[in-house]
């Protein structure tokens, strides 16, 4: 069975509002992710992770789905979602603040894990020169050829990801994405192709960019 966790529990502290519920092109931002997942017959069950005060949010979906309350950190929200996906072989994690993730990104990740990888993350090669900076001082220029900008969806072997989360929880280790938890346990992670348009709506200007893209 293939499950999917849609993360919509963010507080929006950087944006100034819960951006996943804001309107974009006539629907809520999280509805774009819901519709994409709904269109994929490969995904059997969906868990939508929401803030406590939004758990009664109306969601339309024909798939088997469940709403669960998120945690104080993204990592804890994913863990809560994992605990509600039982008898699952593969799990896809996606941030609903990325409304332009394509079906292909989901399917490519699933195929990579089916082929034997422990995980597959959506990413694209950096277009820009990247520098390491400490205390406003440039330390060095990194090799752009080996730098990837990481996005979601991210797809994993369910049992291995659950193990990595439990281990991190027991050691009070926090990471910014699920792949980092898998990497620290030595699991094999590959990449599937992302693109710049699959950006995360983090700041108000990101929402303006998203609106402009829809008008093209």
C-alpha cells in the first residue's frame, strides 16, 4: 500500500498567516496538493496534517483519508502522520505550501523507491553560485555541480522512515526534512527531478509570484 502525508499544520510565522488556507486562483493553497494526490490511483490512503484549531476544516476527497493534528515542529507533524498510516509499504511526504508540485514528481519518487532505493527526494540542480558564509564572511565557494535545491514530495520506504523518526525522537534530533533523518541512519536516498516552479510559499512575495504564474 502507498500512503501520502500532506502537511498543512504550519503556523505561518514567517508569512504572517497560515498560508496553506489562503486563496490562490479561486481555491485554497492546500487544495492544489489535494487535487494532485486525488488524481493519482497509485496512492491508496492520505493523511492530512492540520493545526489543532483547523482540524474541522472541510476537505473533499474520494480516497481513504484522515485528518490528524500536527505537532510543534514539522518533524513531529510527519511522525503523527506516519502513526496513522498502518500496513503501508511506501509513504510520500508533501508540503501543501508547494501548490505546483506535479503528478510526475510524485510518481517518479514512488517508482524510485519501488526499484530499490530507500528514499527519493524531489530536487533540482542549483542555477546560482553558492557560497558558504559564516558571520557575514565568505568562507568558500561550493561546487555548484553537486548542489541540489531540495523540495517535496519526498518518498520513502515506510518502515525505514518510521524507524528513522523514532530514532531521532529518542535522541531529540531535529531536521528540516525527512531525508536528513534517513541519511543519518545510512539509508540510500536518490533524487527525482524537480524544478524552480515547485517553490514553497513562505513569504508574501511568494504568494504574489504564484498568482502571477496562474495568470500566464
